[in-house]
C-alpha cells in the first residue's frame, strides 16, 4: 500500500475535476500501486447514467447531500452502500443532484479486464442499502481513553475477510482531555476519516466539516477535543480496528495552529477553514 500520509486537508481546498460521464470529482487520496482511491463525487441534477459496467473494485459509498438512485434503491443523505467487485450496477441516476463519498479498493476498470476480480469479491456480500438515520447510536464504552469525548458510533460494515471496519463516529461538544492532557494513540492499520459536520481539534489544528485524512499504520496522534461536537465517517483499512496508547501524555489545545502533513502536490492547495465568528 503506497498512499501518502495526508493529515489533514480541507476538501474545500481541492478543485473539482470533470470526467467523461458528466460528473465532477475530487480525489482525496490514491494508492499509486493498486489504484485504490477515495473520492468526493458530485452528480448534477437530472443526471442519468443508466446501466454501468461492473468494475474490478470493491466499492463503498456514503451520500453526503442530495439523492442518488442505483440498483433499485434511493440513497438520500446519510445512506450507505457496499458492492463487491463485479457486482451489477444498473439504473443509475440522480434527479436532484448529489454529493457522494466513494471508496474503491482497486482500479475502477471493467471487471472483465481484471483476472483478480473474482478473488477480490470472494467471501464478501453486498450491503445494498443502509440508512444511518434509522440506526441507533452505540453509546457503550469504546475505550476508556476516549471517555472525555463522550463518543458514540454506528457501524456500517465490518469486512468478513480482513476485519476492516467502516463506521460513523460522534463526539460531544465542549469536550477535551482531563486537565487538557492525554496519551497518544496509534493503530496497526491505516485509518481514514472524513469529517461530515462539526469540528475536531488536535495537535495539527482544527478539522472542520469537509476535513479529510489518511493516516498510515503506527503513526501516533492525539489527543483530541471538540468545541461544537463532530460527526465523522472513519475506516480502518485492511485490518481490524486496534488502539494502542502511550504511557506519556501530551498537551491539548483548541487553538493549535494548522500544521498539516501533506504530499507536495497538496501543500500549495491546503488552507484551514475559517472558524465561525459571532
């Protein structure tokens, strides 16, 4: 896996790029070796694609705004789907327009052109439709080191082969580590996150709605807190979600300056979203 460490960039800073299907997208991150990528995709009102060619990648998507129709389902904001590699893609359209967050674990070439398509899909069943608004928040203790965030989650998918997990994660407002100090955290697998709403402050600055990061394995991070609360979609990729914690503690501040870790191509584009002033 060769995705660059991106932590963090506001997706608003990235340009929309037009494609051959009349859509626009922003590439949030990409694996140069496998073709796996994470995209924001914007569908114009009245867009109709019809039946799509099955692709060689497993695909996850979450609707951020508008409504998207595919395979007989209406995906409104907050809806999620997962389709294994080679799955049919039929009757695709968006009468009102939509913005989607999409995840592909390989290049999006036709399934018939990739001999690994069947192996990539083996053991994985589709999750054709989830409406996260109809799911109940799991408020059981996730990890005592996170108690100060008053967190909750909704698990959208756990991969049966790798243990990879996709979930919504919520933090409460006016939260911070006790005495404004807390341990550092790291994971044995990559962590990917898109901030859907709210704010989340950490040592590299304050993420606001639209913030994205791809964090490689074993990168220490935190502690975190939130002034107004936050809602994120988080993925632990190619392995189960495991937390490790340091014995030493680091200081927390809501006012840490924006100090992103970015590949050269993104550095010139990066900017911090302005705070809301009253």
